[in-house]
C-alpha cells in the first residue's frame, strides 16, 4: 500500500514508530547531510548550479582520498590518512562563499564547527587542503557555464501595448551549459500534440475534469497528491538514502553528486523545450478551447487549476522530468535494494514509496491533478528525465582502474 491517512488504517503509535525508524535510517551527523543543509541557506532560483557544485566538489574531495571512482575535475590524490569529513566540509564551504559571498561569515562558522569535530589535527589539515583544491577545480571547470544570466523581460515591438512586467522565468536555464548533456537541446522532445488530435482532446478533457480547483471527480487523496508535490522539492527523498548500512561515504557522495547533476540538467532541458514550443497552459487552453479547432473539446471560461500556474510555458513537464532523473539515479544505484522512503508531513498524508518508479509516477500524476500539466507532457517529461539520469550514471564517476 503506497500511503495511509494519518488517522487511517494503523494505530498512531505504530505509525509514529515506523516513520521514526525509516525517516532516520541515515546517519544524522553525516557531513554530506550537514553541508547540503548549508546549501539551502544559499538558495537562489537563478543559480541552481549551486547544489551540483557543492555536491560534486564534496565528491571529488572525498574521492581524492578514497581513490574509488573517476573524478569530475580534481586529478590530485590526497595525502594518505587525510580526513574525508574535513575534505568534504572545506570543499562545500569554499564553493558556498563564492556562490553567496554575503553569507561568508556564516559559512566560516559552520566550517569551524565541522572541523572542530575532527580530533586528529594532521588528518584534519590534510583533508581541508584537498577539499580546498577540489572546490577550486570544480569552480574552474564550470566558470563558463552561463549560470548567472538573468531572464529577459517580456517585450513588445509596438508602442503603447501592455507587456507583462514579470521576467520570462526560466529562459536563462535554456542557455546554460549542462552538466550531463553535451548541449541544452540534446534531448529536446518532438512538438506537443496537434490541437486537432485525439491525444489533445483526451489530455484537455482529463485535466479539465481532474485538475480544476472545483473538480467534482478528483478524490481527497488525489487533491492531497496535487498539493503536496506541487509544494515540494522532488529531491527531498535523497536524504533517507544517505548513511545506510554497508555504504561508504564516497559511495554516498558519488550518488548525491550524480543526482544533483541530473537534477540541474532537467532545468536546462525542460526550459529549452518550453521556450522552443511555447505551448499553452491548461488554464489558457480550457478557457479558450472554442478556438482550438477540435470538436471534442469545449471551453469553460471560469475554469481554474488547483495550483497556481507557473510563469513559463507548459511543455514538457518539469517536475516530472526532475523526479524521473533523480529517480533513475536512485534506481541505478539501489535497484530492488532501495529502502522504503517514508515522507511525513503535518499538512499532508503519510507517503510510503517502495520503488523509484512509484516515486516518479507519483510526482508525475500530481502535476495533472494540480491542473498544470497534460498527460502527454507528463509522459514526455518522465522519458526525458530517465534519459538524463541514465546519462549521468553512464558518463560520470565510473569505477577507477586499479
């Protein structure tokens, strides 16, 4: 069973115990988790590269000590006995003070606290030294990635015509140099369905029925799905897969680096597709269905989606792509050994995800139920995400030659 309502089929005490055991399966004081939390303080929607930069730098630093995988940018080996925790902390710190220089004092304090936990002075200093080199190498490798460009404002060539004052959100990502792909349009999908097609009619009628704010066909559980994933970072599942028994720190660092690289590239690929096709959102299409030329669709001028419509074109589905990319990395890393992921929330149902595919499908379905993406766009987005996740695992961090 995928989920239970909080007051549903099992006693509250048993439920609480299950959540505690599963949600805290990872190592709480793991250096990777600690510094991922520091990244959250530096979040800037125009700089999604930060997450990948930090995690790749931590991987390269740790791997320079472990010598287990091929590196991303750091070709140097650390002094034997160097502290992996110190290496990871220093690598993350040095990326963050470049990405968010106004927060440098806070990151300095966090680094001091991390290093203070390492009693062996020599190991600590040697680890910090390799961490510094890893950060510098990764930053240098991405210096021309075009990640800091602002989105352009919408414009009109006709004087006196109203122009929306919002930026064309996400357009900058379409021109960013990817991590995993070789170019932004490497995986650009075919055009969305023709408005005269049966696929279009099917998709419009489905989301019109199930994705509306006042839908009478959507169940309470479906409404919860739409709202939950609409307000959640799809990467929230990663934390529960860190620090599991039998896995080393370098294995976890590699896994997170791959997931973050794939996640960033989904933004590059999705925005390339969105602005290449400029396909209309459901709220526009349903209200304007009388003009689509399809006899199987009808307009509803008052229709509203369950969720607020994102300020960029519809096709392909971005959340779907991101979850599929992350889920594919998870599947290729763990396969059938993936532990059950439990997601608890004060305002939502308890979720139990037993496979990576279940996670991918859950996120995808939620975008239709939220009224912001059509079925075809969801399927296309998922397929693109699978391709990106697969490319990440096959192209990077393969086992080093002995």
